[in-house]
C-alpha cells in the first residue's frame, strides 16, 4: 500500500483514539474490549489510555514517513519484534 494511504488509515484510527482518550479522562472510565474504571482498576485504565496514545503516535510517525521526513515506522517495529515462525 502507498504510504499516504497507510497514513490516512492511521489518522482515522487516531481520531477515534483521541476521542476515546478525551472521553475516558472526562468520565473516569476507559473502554477498549472491557470497561476499566479509574477508581476500581487504575492500572488497566491507564494502560488503555496509553495504548490509545500509542496509536496517535504511530499515526504521526506514518504521516512523517508519507511526507518523506523519516524512515518507515512499521519496518522499524518489525526489526525490534522477534521474527515470525
């Protein structure tokens, strides 16, 4: 796929993630697959917020790659992770 298309997909995902972060901070519960309350399970609440923030960071990295300003972030992630079997 072209880098611009990948960046567009990640920006759409990051828009939903940004809305989820704002909604989670406002209401005190974060929802991914399960609902985590800030006062009942703060660890998973903040991990869910962090996961959504990482999606936004990856969208920014993909956009910079689409404009030719950085290297491929997906290739960098593949080099860090162990190979498939």
